[in-house]
C-alpha cells in the first residue's frame, strides 16, 4: 500500500480504461461504416409490405426524381376539414406525407418538405406572402425557386365522395381516388421544365405596352407580377421580330386597335392550333375593336366578342336604389356567385373573395369545341345591360335589350387542332388553352394600382392556368385502399373496444393469477412476493 | 450459443414468475387498450390509422423510455445486488452469452407485449375491418427492433451501478436522451454553428452536415421512414442491429470491467 | 489441484491480496482463515473466475489456467459464494436444472444426478419448494447441491457457515466433511472453530498475506508453545509460595498465577512434557486440595487472535507472571517441526511480538477466558442479522461491518 504500489494500480487502471475506450471507438467506427455502406443505393433494398403498394413509387416518379436538377420545396398546408370529411382528409394528408417521405428518400436531397404551421398566425402570414398565396386551402405548394404550383387536397390529391348523409339511406363519405403521386409529379414537372418560361405580348398595332410602368394604360405592373411568378415578359412584333420563338410559352394580345398583317395573324393562329396558349383582351372602343383581328381570332376558336359593352346601374350603397340617372356604371364587381367553377378562380372562390372588372365587352361561347371545353369564366351582375354600339352609355330599351347577366370572359381548353407529335412517358401533352377577357382595362397599371379592384390574383391565376401543361404520366391509378370498420354494424366497433379495453387485460390478469397459483403450490410459505422483498431487504 | 439460450430461457421464465412483470404487463395492456379505443373512435373506425397510431404513436415511444429501464434494472442491477450475477459470471458461460441472454429475454418480453397489437388487429379482422396484414407484421417487427435498441441502451446504463433504482433512473435518462437527440442537437447546433463559422454560407453548410449526422442517429426517423410505413428496409434493419450490437458490446465490456473493479 | 503463486490483487489503491502463494493437492481440504478483509473472498473470487488478478505468477485450478482458460476452470469447479446466490422465484429442482443446463448436462444425466445430489445434501424432499421460501440453512444446502451438481473436482466455498445458527452450522460442517472424501475442498471462514473441525490444513491470511499454513494442531503447538497445565488448588500457603513451589519442579518453564476464586487458587503451568503427574505429586506432598489438574491445548482461536493482533497468547489470556524464557513462540526456528516444508509457518516479515500494538489498533474483540471454547455470539433468533451475509457473527466482528459486496480489501483498509 505504498505510494509506488498505488501508482501502478492507477496506471494499470488507466491502461485498461484506455483499452476499453479504444475498442469502443473502433466498434463505433465500424458501426458507422457499415451503416454508411448499407445505405448506398446499390446495397439498399426496400420491400414494400403494404397490399396496395402504397409505399412504392412508380418508375416514372423515380425516373423524374432521379434526374431532378433543381431543389424542390414542398409546403404542406393542412387544417382539419369539416365533417363529414375530417377523418378522410386526415387519411389523405397522412398518405401524402408518406408519399413525400418516399420521394424525399428517392430524390437524394433535392426535395425538401416543410409542414406549414397555419395555427401560428404570424409565421403563416409570412409564409403566405413568400408563397404568394391568398386565402387558405388544404393542399401542397410545390415550388422551384419562384415557380410554384398549388395542389389542392380535395381535387388534385384526392377525390372525395361525400356520400349520403341522410340517415335512412346513409352512405358514408369515401375517398374515390387517391392521386397524390400523379399530381405531385405533374407539379414538379411543371415547375422544373424549361428553366425560363416566356410570355410574348403582341406590340405595335395599338396594343397596350407590356413594359410601360408609368402610364395608366401600361401593362408594366402586370409584367412585374408575372416576373415575380417566374415568367419572362417580352414584346413581340411579327414585322420586326419574325415568327414566334420556340421558347414561347404563351401569347398575350391586349387591345390591338388596328388589324395585324396577314402573316402575323396566321402565325398566331398556327401557334395556338398546335397546342399554344393565348390570352386575349378586347380593346375598349367598339370601332377600334372592330378594326382589330381580335373578333376573328376569337371566332376562330369558337368564342364571340360583342362590340357593345356591358353596363349596369349604379346603386346607392345605403338605399340600394339606382343613383339618379346613373344606369351606366362600367365597373363590374364580380363576387363568388358570378364566378364559374374554374381552376383560375377556385382559390378566390374558396376565400369568398371578389374583384372588379372595368369596361368590359361581352365574351360568350359561340361554338362548343367537339373534343374540348369552352366555358364562361365570369359574369356580370344580373341587372346589367349591353350597350349597343356606338356605346352612348345610355339605356335604350329598343336597342339595348333586357337586363340580365352577361359573360365577361371565357376560356377554351381543347386538344391541338392540327396533328402534332405526341410525347410518350413523362412528356408534356400539347393542349390549346385560351383565356378571352372582355376588358383590356383590367390588365392596366391603373386597374392594378386600384386597391378596390384586386384583379391581379385573377390575372396571375389566368396566366398560371394558361402555362400549366398537361403531362402524360403513366402511372397506375391510385388505390384508395381504405380499411374501415363496417359502419352499418356499430356493434363491431363495440366488440373491438371491449376486447382491447377489458378482455385482453382481464385475460392477462387471469393468466397472472394462474401462474401465481401454480408457482406457490408445493411451497410451504405461499407468498412469492414476500420472500422477494425479504431477499432484497437483506 | 447454447449458453445464451439457457440464460435467455431462464431470464424470460424468471420474468414471468415475478409479480413485478405481471403488474407492468397489466398496466401497459390497460393503458394501450384505452388508447386504442380512443384512436378507433377518433378516426371513425379507420383500421389502418388506428393500428398505426397505437403501435407507433407517442405512447409507444413513452413506453420505450420506461419499460427497457425497468427490465434492465431487474435483469442487471437487481441481480448484481442479490449476488446471482456472481453466480452467472462464474458459471461456464461467457460474459457475452450472459449479456446476450438477458438482452434476448427483455426484448422477447417486449415483443410479447407489443404482440398485443396483433391481437387488436385480429379482433379488427374478425369485426369486419381487415388490416393490411403484411404491413402490420412489418411494423410489429420494427417495434421489436426498436425495443431491442432501447433495451441494449438500458442494459448498458444499468451495468454502471448495482443500486436498482439508480440503475432504472440512469436507463430512463439514457433512453430519453436517445429519443431526444434531434431536439437536443438542434438546440446545441443553434449555439455552436455561429461560433464555429463566420459567413452565412459556411453556417448553412455546417448546419446541414451536422443535421445529417444527427438525422443518421435519430431512431424515431429511422423507424418512421421504414417499419412504421410498412416497408422493410435493409439499411434500417442494419441500423438497428448494428446499434444494438454496439451497446451490447459495451455492456459486455462494462461487465468485464467489474472483474477489474471488483 | 490449486496452485497459486505470487497472486496480487488491488482495488485501486487498496491492496487486497499481497503476493500470495500456496498450493493445494488433490483430495485436500483446506480452510482459509482470516478476519474480515483479510483477502479470503477476493482470493476465492479470483480462483472462481469472478474477479481478475492484478498480477499472478501462476494461477492454476484443476489443471486449467485461471487467466487463460477461465471456462475450463468454471466447468471443473463448484463454487458457492458467500451470499448463496439462488434465484428466489425458482423451485429447487428448477434451480438445479438451470445449473445443469449451464454445465451442458443432458436431460438423462440431470434426471439421475439431481435427486442424487439433493439426497446427498439432505434436501431431497424440498425439490418442489421455491428457493425464496427456504430457511437459511436449507438454502445453504441447496447452494451446495447446486455447486455439487456437475460433480466438480474442486469445491470452493466462501464462508459456507456464515449466517447459520449453531445447529445448522453443525449440519453444514458434517456435510462438508462427507464431501471432503472424494474431492479437493477450499473453504473460507472467519470462524476458526469451523475450519478447525473440518479442515486438516488451514491457511491463515491477514491483510492479504499468508501468515501461517499447516495442520491446526501443529500450528498451535508451534505457535502457542504446546499446551499448559491448568491447576486449581486450595492450600494454606500463599499464591506466591505455591507458584514458586510449582516453578521449582523440574521441566517447568513458567507459572502464571491466575485469579483466586473463593479459597481456590488457579495457576497455568508451562513446561516440557506432561507435568500433571509431577504437579499432582507435589500437591499430595504439600497436602493441597486439588480441584482441577488438566492438560490444556491452545486452540486455533487463540493462535489466530495472536497472529493477527501480534500479541502473545498469555497477554490476552490472563495477567502473566512470566518466568524466564517466556513466549518461546517468538522464535521462528522453534516451530517448523511438523509443518510442510514448502509452506513456512510464518510468513516473512511477521514477528509475533511486533505489529500493531494497543487495543485501538485492531478492533478485533478480545476472546473470552482462555482454555474454554469461545462461543460466538450468534443470536439464532436475530433473523435480520443472520440474513445479513457480510456481517460477521463472531465476537471479533468489527462494529462497523462493511456492506455486502464491498471488496474485502476495502474493509481491511478501514481497519488498519
């Protein structure tokens, strides 16, 4: 027990300790190495055990994620849905979540997922602004930088069937279709394909200037909005610039006042017929509208634009009566009931928003395309009238007809009208999309500056819809794979709950008593527990 | 190898002969039954969601903090105090066999406990809501692996003391730490990253690197990305098995160190 | 069967076993003696493979090297730790079967062997009883049965009689006696009487060192200087006169005057050979009334106390009126007559007249009156005490008994 002895002891203990530490460190290194190794794509195997293969991404998805070059951000927006869809909404979001996790794994760091906490008002407001969202709807926002697309929970990700809530003929609500994978892949394709997307505004024939931010009649503010959405805005004049460039994603024709050269008209028609995208807004002045090619252009695609403009009486806000002599208000306030069910307006309808359309012609569907859909987008209020040309802005029963609701804008969506090469697999399917607006004024700086008009959301929505491409994604249809206890037999749930809550613990209790009985039989002292306590007390 | 099974068999039968184990079993079954019923009610009879929530929900992770600690306290610390560990460690079986045997017994007990979920599933099947059996079994297998991981952590913590209560407490804290790694690491990183780097770009890179290291140890994440979804992933299975072996190895070393410490 | 050379074991700075060497041959029964903290349990645990040796020249048990082939050692020994570790929730038979499985015995062998062993230790009718409900003595027997099950060549028993009442102790002692016929037994005890009655050879440890090794009787003879004659007489003469008269007898070396009880005066007479006849004759000539005249051999108790305290037997026994040449035992060369050559009687460096002095140095209790057997103060009704395995039950128990499980060395340190 001398000093040297204790020193040796201390040293040998240190030696053993160091040895243990070194072996532990080596084992840790080996462990990390093995883990790294087995996570390599070649060595890693995943076996999907679910019967609906809900954890297996389709080959098309994997191929897309594999060649993903930009970072995709997915924001999940979810609040509990109202009854009777609460449980189903949850189910859809849980599944979408799983799907996103799988995609995240497959994307190798290119896909980031964020759940937006909409309950945190402040953070939600900030995120809402970042995502340039307005209002709220459950769904996903898929963004690639400033280019983003919204996928609604109900409609894009899944289709619900509300069922029949009447007790006698009750049919439970159900998920008709779960299509999240297809929708997400489509959205990713949308936001990634082609680094930049270009919109060409025709110019030089009386059209409003797309780059003018100063004048009230300029479109500069709209262009800024579109640039904010990741689009590039150009002016295009056939005479100066030649045919439309290949990268053209859409053509906008805003209020030409004179006719185009024939080549230019032919170029635009040819472009649209082959699956192009077109936005047309009619010139305000009837004579000029008549001179321009807009009526012909629209007629070519089955739409009609009137020379006359829609007016409606100006009502006093307090009394609800027509302000004396004012039958000719030209600012149309479009509320939810005047909007059609169209993707352009769905977000706005969802939040009960409204906007104003100033000085509009009537745009109506003339001929329904045989293989597509032409539909009215907006309507004026039911008490409006059509001021026949020349627009004297004075109601004349003889000329101007009856009071009713008039269409202010229309859309066309149809397959290409000429034969084009159809892509296979993940490619884009060419499709004709047209938005025809009766009013050029709603696009101007003046309108966008006016806080009461609030037309920018609609315009952005219109351009987004126009530029949204239909993708051919070959994918098995999503199997809802719903497993519910039969609702028509509530006693089945009661049985399950009884088993879980009473029978199973009771059975365990009985087994424990049996074991206790068996164990204590043949022993003089019965209590096993007592002896244990005595043991530990010793 | 034979020694391992001899020890495991005795430990497992020893567990079921003690009233302590039955009390734990009853409490867990009772609470899990209540939770299961409430999930079934909340999800309006959604079989998949209810089973998933009761097998892998927060309650499962809460049990993972307490149960392995109690089991390893019984299997290691109490035996160390009563002297039966001396008996085992002088019996003709290796330390590794003793450690492995005890580990298998505790994990086996938890596996049995979690198979109560399979009974729920059978009941649901009988009542007309057939569960997705392969996925349910895959998830059950995953819960066993998670149990194994936490038992091995608990055993390592338990070998450091022969005071049962202290051992249980240490095990509990260790298991909690293991679950809380991502949260702790996030907090620590928030302090550390600005200290180590100067520019925002470097910070982002460092934070991402550290984040990936932390994520690679996050048992919750590993579990939720494979077994919980009904996927068998070789990499995740290896993750759990290697960490279990690592902790068991350390446990065996720790027991060996007793021979030196006395 | 057991060879130990230069075994050293430290607990940190504490030296529990200090360069210990001994050898035990096949079929020998050897008792390990020493106070608590002497290093007995540590040595035994090292031999059984529970603890590692800090340093050892040679450590062989039953032909297997303890450090290299621990499994071989564990397979060929039966080891019963002091705490008798049995699983309380198992039945006796289940405990036996578990031991059998650990030793890779097959079913058939176990079916034959288990009843045989249980009968041998006398608990054949307790096979179905839970271990936790057994009394301390029965538990000890079952522990022995467990250790005996694989029919080990070497049996190592750590304090096999601790915590038992005197009757149980006797039973266990007899049991060990019967086992000793066909195997090597190493047992430890701090109760000297136990070892003395069982083991033909004892090794006495103190502070981790071997202080003595040999047959109890020889050790006693060599260390205690043989026996003495106890004389108790009633005579007219004064005690001094009587003492000098006895001292004048031929062969008498010293006469110690004892106490006077009533009219009787007692003496302790030491010398060569049996002096009883001479003293008897002297008493007759002096017409003393003899009340006692007996030959008293010193027990291992006294020897042990003497070894570990370093104080003379006489000092402890009674006030000494030493004659010339008292305490011959302090001469080492006087001893080794009947001792094995390879094991010296006295370990190097230990001189009996030296060592820690003063009663406070070692709180080992003082034994009772010399000559009579010390009855250790075990209260058989004190269940709590009997279960506390680490608490020594003899009078030499230090009042602050070390907690169970603490290494012997630790308690040793606190004492010295």
